[in-house]
């Protein structure tokens, strides 16, 4: 897998994460949780900027996240919050998403030892950011 393919995977994960954070933020009235979600969103935005800059430097454009993937994410959050929009439930859903992102990221690292150090650093930063977001959400469980 080449660097641009890995960057595309990061881009998809970032855009899905940002969309999920927006959906979840709209479902809570708790200002403390909203503030934390805003912080997390900004962390995702920073990663997105890094990835987009790398694409720009390569003269490339990232692939768009498939609509069915976006729809599944939206549907999953809507369905899982029909009866429960507590901080605990919302945090649990986000933690599950972060876990999936971490697993995907670690697999990308392990399966692509030939990736450039720059791309590995971006991916490691994305994994660490998601781990930090999980730690931040634990207090809301």
C-alpha cells in the first residue's frame, strides 16, 4: 500500500469521526460534554489539515468517503440513541468508534512497514489522538 492510500484511509476516518462528533454533540444538552466534543472535533480538524496539506503537496485530492459508509454511521448513531441520549450512552458510542479507528490505524501500520516515516508519524498521531479522546470520554460513562 502506498502513502496516498494510507492517507486516504486516515482522511476517511477523520471525516467520519468529525461527522459523528457533530451528530452526538447535537444530541446532548450537557455543556461540559459539548465543550469536550468541541475540543475533540478541533483535534480531528488539525489531523484533517495535516492530511489535506500532504495531499496538496503531492498534487493529489483525497477520495471522498463513500455515501453508504456515511449513511451507516449516521443510522447507527440515530438508532443507538433513540431511547438513550445520556452522556454515558453518547460517550460509549464515540468510544466504540474510536476503538474501530485505532484498530484500523494499527493494522495499517503493521501491514505497511514500507510507508514513509512522515505518513507513519501522521498515522501514529491519529491513533494517539483517538486514544486521548477515549480517555477524555471515560469521565462521562
